[in-house]
C-alpha cells in the first residue's frame, strides 16, 4: 500500500521524502521490520523507539514515523535513507496507520468491546458462547488468548494487543468470515490509543474499583476512570452496571451516548431477580423476549449474575433468542475463573484470576458462603504494579479466609519478600490465621497438606496464566499441572 494512503486521517503530519513509496509491513518493534517496512518509533515506559531507528533501517525500513522532539542530528541522517514522517503522537499515528493498512477491518463485522476492572474475560466468553449458539461465527481477543471460533490463534501477553497487532488480528477475522468479534478493552489500551480507529458497535462497562495504579499504568483513580469511559465515547450502543457506584454515573456524564443499564439492586433496564447461589452454580430470573425466564450459570457467585447480565444485554441487542441465551450460559466455562482442578485426592481446589482487592473479596466471600470446612486462601500480588492494594488484599483474606498462605505471584523486577511483607502488613490488622511462604509451589504444597475433603483451597491471582514472571523472564507455571505434581510427589513419599 502507498505510504500516503496509510497516513490518511492523521492530523499534524510533517513529512520529508517520498510519500508514494509502497509499504509492505508496519511495525513498532524494530526486530520485526522487513524490507519495505514503515517503522513507528514509540516512546515506551522503559525504551524509546528512536533508539532503534538505525536498526529498523538496517532491517529494511523505507519510512520512519517519529515525534517532533527527535534528535536533530539523527533526523539529518535519517532523511538521507528513508522517508521521515513526524506526527504529534506516534501511538495514535500507529493506530490510524494500522487501520488504513489493513483496510479498516473492524467495519466489516460487529465489534463488541468490554471494559471494567473485573469481569471482562468471563463476560467476553459468555457473549461468545451465546452468539455462537445463535449461529454466528465469532472471534475473541482478550486476557487469555485470541480465538476464531474454537481455534485458538495464540495465547495473550496483554489484555488488548498493540494497535498494529490488533488490526492484523481483525483482518484475519475478516478473512475467516467472522460475523462478530468480542474484545476485552483494557484501560491502558484506551489511554495509549491502541484501539483508536476501531469501529465499536456495542460496549459494556462492567464495574470500577482500585487496580492498575502505578507509574507505568495510571497515576490515580481519576485517570483510570477517564480512560475507561473513552470506550463509551467510541461506541454506538452501550451497557452499564447500574449497581456500581462509579459506572452508574456514566449515563449522566455522557448524555449523548446511547446507554442502557443492568443490575440487581438498583433501577435499571435489565434486572436480575430471585437469585440462588450454590457451590457449583448460580441461577436467577430475568426478562427475555417479554417474559421472565430462569437462567442458570455454572460459575458460582453473585458476580456471575452481573457478568451474565452484561452478556445478556449484548445478546438481546444482537437479537439472540431466549433459548440460545439460556443454553449457552449454562454451558459456558472460562479458564482460570472459578476453575476447579481435578485431582486424585478429591480435594476442592479452585484457581481464580482474582488479583485486585474487590475481585479477591468477591471470590473468597462467594466460596466462604458454601464451604463446609475451612476456606484456605493462597495468594500474592504482582510486582511493578499498584503497591497500595497489597495490604488491602492481606486484610481481606485475613478477614474472610479461615487460613491464608501469603506467597509470590509475578514478582517481575521487584523483590518478592518486599511484596509479601506489604501484604502481611494488612493481614496483621485482622485476627486471621496465616503463614508466609514466598515460594509459590511450596505454598500450594502446604495448603494441600493441611486440607481435607470438607475444605476449599482458593489459589488466587494466576488464573489462566501458565507462567510466572521473574526479572523479565517467564517461567512455566501452570497451577493445574503443579497441583497434580505436588499430589503425586506426596503420594510417592507415603510409599
């Protein structure tokens, strides 16, 4: 595609060189640039793309996009070899360029965006399942993986991909003739323009609570919230949780947006009533096709009702039948969300992605309500992320669980001991029994050793993740596998 066509719609461009040249690839990672490529130099939190311009040119870049503060000496060198495009914001420039390069694929199917502090993944899987029951071909992009129908294209390393990767995935979904794409939309992707240029048909805001406050994410809760509501400004039809204090304010904040509400406790358009929660499912009544229907979801907990209501809101907008909604919601399963691990000791061991104060409180409270024995909580907090939530989560587990094992999660570049110390500061405020075991495998083993068949062990924080990130390296760490390896090892010792 001609460079000038790729740049269409980007404001404030200053260019030096030929804009009629043909571009064959578009990347913000210099290592991926091939001959005929456009390299977009993005300033990241840790690296500056300008430092890799020479590498990109050596790899075959024929054009480079950068920002006005580029070093003037470097600019003089660049114009001798490549076309240089200077734009006010290279992240936005990359997003718009990618939309153009891949021929605006999001306009060729129904694009459904789901944002919120928690519930994005479960709601997206529920929505995908319902739409497929209705006979649609559906793509999914989110925290766990990217799918086209039942085919998993790749595991995810972030909730929402970088804009050029996102548009490439959309193009594949167009080629596969997807009718709809369900997508988790993170606050970071909205703040950093990864989804700029996307044509959202439907958007959902599930809830809002403390998370992602750190130097590399959001400086404060206001910035986090304002990033989230950008999705509603981009979408034709929106659905909001009427029971969430902050989300409930959005309709008045955006009077021009078409926003419909759902909930349990407050006045709303889609209301769940007569809720029953057990240790293996939740069911409730909701109006479908002008009559009250009982809906069952095999993911226990009150939060599952909210996720189901969000998915039902989308399904009704997409004209799905009541029967397809009911069957799909009863069948849906989500990796790493209230997921029970089969094991030969027949212990009840649940893996859940809960990694924020509210999500940890939700899962522990839900499990506590139906535990016949003890609730044993095993969790940690990720490094290089919001440190303020660590003592809060310690206090929550100490208050709800019968026994807590504080351990490591993804320490990233932080000292794991420092992280668990901060969690321990919170649990000390409670009378909860606990121990600290920094090694997560050993922590899981300790929980298994102390548990009996009446107890429930909740392994919180990792969920679907098959790795543990330490000092920039990801090591294999699938808790489903680890649980059974520990049980096998303990059995061997008994022999």
